[in-house]
């Protein structure tokens, strides 16, 4: 669902109340019973039915009649709650165009004091179980709808940006709400769309940034030419929700995968001869076992 600022701004207070109510009960239910929504919002059954019908037409809520009448948020509803809260607290004043769409996120331009971006994390239903298995921040056994998995993903990225932005070239985190992370606007395009003037120098610089992050206890976990922006002021490493600590049991394997992926791109695009094992040793200060 491509978000409309006018649609979010035009939501009736009862519709927002219902979205909040469904969100609250989804911590316990896959499908929130209709009677819980009525009781929690203190609206009449007729009013709730009417407002839910509108929310379904907006693509914000879905419903089921089996085994009982219940409702759940869609990403459109969860995104709307996050953006509504960010606007209410004056973190952002306007939502702009969709800037990019990844496997698990949507990135919008927005306005605050100046231009910013809002990244909306969307951990899909199909990838939810893989995310729970592979990312240490996911609760192992607790009830965790995939919508809320996106909250955990956003939280992880926000924590990494907060910890690292004063030390390496990454976006500056400004705020977080639910599955939304607001960060500084970075001009440019991903590395696969730009032609570097000095590829060896850029490679050395990038490896130095990876080393700084490692020394601070962080491994990116998904490093590639698609997660680096090249612009007029240099490069910036983006997309940090999948980071792992250097104490992770598979940290060496994950780091080697990062530098191997990036080295393969430079070797292929710029005919360089980078040895990933040497890159690993440079970052860690030790040979790969």
C-alpha cells in the first residue's frame, strides 16, 4: 500500500481509536474479537462496524468471520499509526514521495526542520519465521504477530544508528515510532547505480568503516552495493536492522559474508583483485580460522 498523507490526515478520531484498540489487543490475539474492540473503544456496535468497513476499504485492516468475527492490522494501518504519532509530536510536518522500496521496507521523503527520510519496516509474513530464527532480537516463543516483528526490526536499526552515527558515515537517527525510523536525508544513489572515480580508494574507505563498526561491537550483516549510497559528499552505509554483535556465535561467518559480497562487487565492476580473507583479517586484526 502506497501511503497517502491526505488519507492519514483525514482519518476520523473514531477510526484512529479503533486502530489503536486493534494494535493493543494484537499483542494477545491474531484476530482481535469484535466485542473487545467495541468494549475498549466505548463506541456502539454500529459505529465500530461502519468505521471498520472504512478502514478495510483503506487497506489498513483485515477481518475474518471464522472461528469468530475478528480483525487485525495490515501494514497500512500500522504505518498510519506510526506516521500519525510522528506528526502529532511534530517530528515530521509533511510526508513526501516514496523514495525506495526494499525487501522489508518502504522509504519516504518527509519534512521536519529540513528534509528527512522515514523508513517503514515491513517484515513480511513469509519471511517472519526466518527473521525470528536468524535475528537475535526476536522473541523465541512469545506471541509475536509479523506486524510487531517490524517494530523490533525498526528498533534494532535505530539502536545501531544511535550507537554508530558519531563514528562512521551512516544516516543520523532522529526518532522512532512503532515500525518507523526517521533519519537524516542522504543525497545520492546506491553504489550499483553510480560510477566511482577512484574504486580502490573507496574500497579502502569502506573497509575502514566496517573496521570501525567492528571495533565498536557491530557487524552490518547484509552489506552489499545496494546498502551503500554514493553521493557528492562520499559514501554512506545504510540499512542496519540485521546487524549482529561481534559476540554472536556466527559473527565470523556473517562478517566474512559481508566483505565477500562487497569484494565480489568491486572485483566484478571495477576489475579489482580483492581477497575477502585479507579484508576479514584487516577488519578483525586476526586470520580467519
